[in-house]
């Protein structure tokens, strides 16, 4: 686990690669750490993690009730649109915020143990996936009222979730070190995520033309939602959205690799 | 088995907020390392060119005043801080205990913390389960292990931290100074566990302000001063030099005090030094040498005995008022002197009548 050799001049790339290899070899560690995070959040509650599913279901129900009145779409279509959109959104938004805090959250561990840093990044990602899996359960139940017939195209949502997984890992590796160095970034990201909620088609449908359609088209978040929502709701594969998500993931992985490798030696001093 | 440092230098970037007042021109050099510029940015040189090599069975004690770099060195040995220059090499993983608040989950139970620490050390679930009874026994926490760690007292958390770390240590162990702070019973257990740890020819580095503990468990010491190695060698040698300096700093303070408040004339009616028989209080039969000159602005004294050949031999040093138990070596006719450390003047004299 620990670095038994700290040799001056070792390439930051190979050292970073070693970190990730070591971290991936101890899944039990980051799984248990993520589980502890979740337990901390719901400790001494009667319902425990069931709160995640309950609060999500209530949120969606109220949103459908209120905003459904203003929508031209059928209630069933709007309900599924909001359930999937808001479910995916809540994962992405909490993942982005948690990615910023992945190192800061583990400050005591970073200063107290020589665990390779990817453990903390995977811990943050996994913690969000644990929450998301409960939200996915509610989404699966909601699909009982799916307005369109079931076709095999619905399975195309699964690669969408895989794309989410890739994003959750590089987001942590990119944002965690930057937020340790620049604390303002944490607040900037939190603020912009709150704004993003309104300019992303979650509570409103983009339509075919007009300002809203244009806003949705240039917003990468729209495409992230579409790769999961479109196969499930409309039984179709959103090719353009996939191209956008693929590009964002590719750029993200490169940026995250550079950021991780160039900051790993300095995190303990900055934090 | 080895652990070595070669020219280890660690520079901390000084994180200065846009509004933090920090004057680099008038820094206080009494604690902490030197402030230097690296790439035009201010850094504190926490460790400066530290080199040493430890082999199987070596127990190194780190001494030095607060901010001298002891904790930084321990963290660098563990791989938590990366060297700015130089290197740390070892052929085994280095385990460390720094602070009971670092590397534990306060909300989780003692058992869960044992599991997490075991996983960090690369143990399997089965190995961890096998180690649990031993840890529970050593820590002596019994049913408390089911409670969250934040419910533990400082001492209980310390016991658990120490028990876990030594149980999962991978041959090389580093420990920070708080380990010397437990109760007597715990310290005895620490010494015992450390000694059994050493019998397996492992390496240990321990930072402590408790010189008595260091004398018991270390064979070598390293004295750090502002991030630099001041002395390195056998424990007794280094600790004696370290204590002598602490003494001379105290003496200097006494000298400064004497400039402001010179010693008053001690009247003939005041007994500054006397001998009294002692047979109680758990001490063996003998005599106690007592002195009191504190009312006359004396703050640092030295006691000595005049030997058979007329030579003066120091017994101890102390403050203006105190006492010292004298062993069976006391013989009738021996003369004792009380001297003011500031100017060496004899301010008290007593002869043992028998």
C-alpha cells in the first residue's frame, strides 16, 4: 500500500499510474470508506438510507404536480421525463460537488496515512453511485407508467450509465486537486451547478426551435441527460448527444490525467 | 531491512490568502524552519538536508523543540510528504501513528476502524478478523469497541490507535510524540509492546519529549533543530547534549532575571540549606537535602558535595527551593554546598553530623 521507495526524478506519469494501480487493487478499502460516509450521513435515523429514495420520490411527485400543469406534454410523458431527468441530474450535480471536496473531505486521512490518493477519489465516486443506485430503483418503479411501448432500445440506457461512471472518476481526479489549491473553485462550482439546473431541460422540454431549444443544444448537461432519458422514454439512441458526451469524456480524461499527475506530490502540503 | 534518508529536504509552500498579514522580513526564527523563496514563492524549509540510515533492530528517537521538524520527518518517512530534494528509501512499507484524529473515522465503531486500518495495511478480511482479539485485549476497551470512536476518551482512543498500528505494522513503524502522554499503565504496555516489536529486528522511529521513555526504548537519537540535524548518535550521548542545552537555556534565563532582580543579601539567621532524616513516603531510610533561597531572588541553583580529596562533585541542579533524597552513600563528615548558578557564589553550606 505505502510507497516503499520515494525516488527523486521518477516520472510523475509512472508514479501516478502506480497510484491508480495500487488503489484499484484494494476495492474493499474504498468501498468501506464510502459506506462509512453514507452511514455518517444517516446515522441515528430510523429510515436510514431509505431517506434517499423517499426524498427523491417526493421531490419528483411534487415537481410533476406543479410543473406538469404548465407543460403541453401528456402527464405520463412529463412525469417520466422529470423522473429520469431529475434522477440523472441529482447524481451529476452531487457528483460534481463531491468531486470538488474529495480531497478536502479526506484531509485527516491524507495527513495521517500514506494511502494512494485515487482511493479517496474512488471513495467519492462510489459514495455517489451508492446514492444513485437507490434513485435508480425509484426510476425503475416509475417506468411502470412509461407512456411508450417497451422495446429493446431501452437497454441503450446502460451504456449511458457507463458513460456516467467514466465521468464520475475523471471529475474527481480533475476537481479534487484544483479545489484543494483554489478554494474559490469549490464555491464557483457549487454556484454554477445551481444555475445549471435551470438552463438544463429537466423541468421544461426543449421543443424544436426557439431560445430554449438553442440553450439546450449548447448545454453539455442536456446531452448527458439525453443518453439515459431518450432510450428509456422515446426508445431511441441520441447520436449527437453521444458524440458530445464522448468528446467531453475524452477531454476530461486527458485534463484529469494531467492534473492528477502534476499535483500528487503537492496535495499533502496544500491541504 | 533498512530505512534511510539521503539529503532529505522538505519545503512547505506558505499558503497566504490575499488578505493574510504575513511579514517575511520579521519572521520569528525561534520555532519552525527557515523561510526561503522557491520559484519566487515563499516556502518554509521544514527539513534541511537530513541524512541517516537505520538497519534491522534500530530504534531511533527524535528530539527537538516544537516546530523543529520531527513530525514532518516522520510523515516524510511514511511517504505522506514528498521530498522537495533528496530521498527516503526502505525495503518495507512504513506504518505510522501521528494523531488519533488523523486516519480514524470518529463516527465509526472501534471495530470498523480496526477493519479500515487493516485494509490500509493491505491485510485480508480473514487476517483482520484474526487480529481483532489481540487488539481488543491490548487496548483493554472491551464493550467500548462497539461504540463510535468519538465516545472514547483521549486515552482510550490512544490505546486503540497504538494497538491497531502495531498489530498491522509492516516491520517499519514511526510514531509521533503523543505516544509518551498516556497513563503509567499504558506507557508500561507501550514499552513492553515496543520491546517485543524490536525483538523481531524491526525498525522504529519515535518522536517524543519524554526523554525517560526514549532512554528505555531507543538505541539511537537524532536531534533536530530548525529542520537540521543537530546531533545524531547513541541515545545517551545525544540526550545528554540535548538536556545540557536545555539547562544552559534555563541558566541564561536565570542570568537575565538576575540582571533585573539581583540576589538579596541572605541574612545569617536564614537557613538556606539543611539535612533532614527521611524514613517515610515510600523512600528507603536516608536523608533529604533541602534548600530554600527563593525569597532572595535566587532562581537557579546547583548542589554539590565535597569529596574525600577535597574535590567538589555536583549532585543536582534545581530552582530556588527544593529537596533531594540522598542514598546510602551519605557518610558523616560530608559537606554540601548550595551555589547560585548565576554567579557560582556559595549561598549555603551544611555538614552531615551522622
